[in-house]
C-alpha cells in the first residue's frame, strides 16, 4: 500500500524544519572558518557571504530520509534498500565535491566527472530510466547500457541547470521548491491512475527536495545571509534528477492529461524547469557562437538580463518564480482535469507575464516624473 499524503507532509515538515534550524548554524561555521564568497565582476552580491548552505540542506535531507525510513507507512518504499541507499550516496558525492569546489575551486572536467560518478551510482542502484516515452511515439524500452547513459546525462543536465540559475538571492531555491512540490503533486495523480507503483521512491525524494529548499529560503532571499554554493546546487539537482527519473522513467502507460501535446513523463520536468533549462541551453549556444569555453562565466543569464531590463533584484526573482509556477500549472491543470484545452488559461498567463516583463521597465522609463523625481 502506498504511503498517504499525511505521511509525505510529515517528511516535508522534517526536511524544511531541520534545514531551517541547521542553516544559521552552518552560516556561523562558514563565517568562522572563512568559507565565504567575495563580490566580483560576475556576481551581483555586494558583500562577503557564507557559501556552505548546501551542507544545511543535506542535513535536512538526511533527517527526512531517516524519519521516512522509521515510519511504517514507507516500508514499501524502503523494502528494496538499493534505491534509497544509492540516492543518499549520490547526494553525498555531490555535496562533498561541490562543497570542495566552493572552497578550493575544481576544474570543469573534475566537476563533470563528479556528476558522472553520481549518475552512475544512481543507475547501478536501480534509479534509472527504463522506459522513454516521446511525444507522438510509443514508449521505448531502453537497453541496460542506453538506460545508464540516459540516466547519467539527465543528472548532468539537471544539476548544471540548477547551478547556472543560482545567480540571484533565493532564485534557485525557490525554483526547486516549486518544482519539487509540483513533481510530488503530479506523482499523486500518477498513483491514483495506477501508473506509479506504491514502492516508487520518486514522490518521497521530490517532497524532500521541496522541503529542504523551503527551509533554506528564509536565509537565502535578498539580501542573502548564506548561499547554497555549487555543493547545494548540485545536491538539489541530484534530488530532482533522481525523483524525475523514478517517476517519469518507469512509466510506460499513458493516461488522460499525460498524452496531450508534449506531456510525456520525461518531458514534464523540462516544462516545469523551463527557466533553468532555457538558461543552460542559451548559455551553451551563446558561448559556442562566441567560441569561448562552455564553462566560462558571464553575466548574460536570464536573471542578469531581467536586471538589465530594469527589474530590481527582488522583482527579477519573483518573475522567474512566477514563471516556474505558471509552467507547473501548465502541467498540473490538464493532468488533473483530463482536458487538453485546459492549458490555454495558464498559457495565457505565461504570455501576460512575458509582456509585463518586457514592457513594464519601458513604461516606467517613459512615465513623467513627479516633483520628487519618481514616476508620477
């Protein structure tokens, strides 16, 4: 029997609560030992800031996994120990090497090797893509070798996407919180339609990812008192990759809502994570055209462009959070209603948000100034 929603909410509360308590403690440790990020030409923060926030989130993750293992409701999920253990080890690899990169600076090949190692651990533990359903086409059953490659590439892509979007205070954590909760809500529908087996670990990992992100946000919103760092970004990317692989890569049966347009299981995470996915694709294209290294840092990411348009730090973050929430609605609304045309409402809202994003700064600049020098 699958765990109930109440059990998942308990795990969510533990993940958020432990992360909330651990973050200030980790911040003090980071300050004491000098693990700080200094302002520079490619960063937007203006003061030296602690950078070990990923460690606090990892502690929340371990606590939530421990509570879930202790609760009898999750016995079916932990009946096979290889998948939970594989996810914990993969997350540990990412947080250790990512945190080392925050402190000592790793080379780009070393970072990729770390992600490949984490993806390999997931695949060998059984957290792997078994079925790949593409739009219009039938489900493809992957061979063992191809499943391994797809799983590793998926983790590398998601982890890098989260890391690249982590450029403004609270941006990456907020997007992961929205995405994790959305993946969990989506999994409830999969379970109701008997497409997702009761022992699937994907919903548990998704709700924990959302929980640790929510618990971290109070210390990370503008002006951030601590950053998640590469360790935190890679760690959150690993959780999202593991949860989406478990839910989307195991499902071969279609159901109403999933089959409309492009709603194949493995494409749904790309829709929900549209902001970081588009950002990483644009970064690769931009740097390739400029004939620079793909890993070369710059200030041309989506959030930088919003600020260049005239949106402030907080408004830029809110716009991208709202865009992620609307894309999540674009997935969940037709999935729960079973009506393909239901995407028109959230799609229209996305269009309105895009128009606001582009034209609001222009209208403010053209507005007549009052006596105080502000737009009338």
